[in-house]
């Protein structure tokens, strides 16, 4: 995984790289995924750099809860009344490609189980 200085999402947060932002507040940013896997595919990222799910601490609990509240709000905003999927990939084998915790909000189509 790349170093944190190469963190694509940090560059998006710092407005060094453009993104199609759908939500922003003082704790997080949400934007359309550049390689969508569903009709709605939004990434929700904390502005605090947390490299991976393994790095979450007890102090991060309010922030992680906030990310989920934002996900629910965005699902409503995008009309995902029939359901949606939230995904957090962790480390290389889990499919994480950017070293910055993020939630994929995907909807607008049927999903299969098991994934992957």
C-alpha cells in the first residue's frame, strides 16, 4: 500500500485533486467513485487520516458513527429505498487500495451474496 503522503483521498480533502463531491462537513467528505460498481457508488471518507479499519481506536467511535449517519442520509438523498450496500475494505487482501479508511455506499441494483 502507498505511503500516507501519497494518499489520494487526502489530496481530495485538501482540494489538490478534483472530485464530484456530494456531501462535506467538518468531519468527512463524500464523493462519487471514479470507477463505479453500481448506479450509485459514493465514497465516504473521514477528514482524519485513519489508514485502515485496523487502525480505528475507541476515540474514533463518534467519527465512525458519524460516517454511518452520513451514509444513511446519502442513501435517502439518492433514493435508495429498495436497499443499498455499505462496504469497508481492510488491507490488501481485503481489497483496500487507498490507505485511508473509507465506506463505499452502493445502490441502484441488486447485489449478490456472497460478494467477491
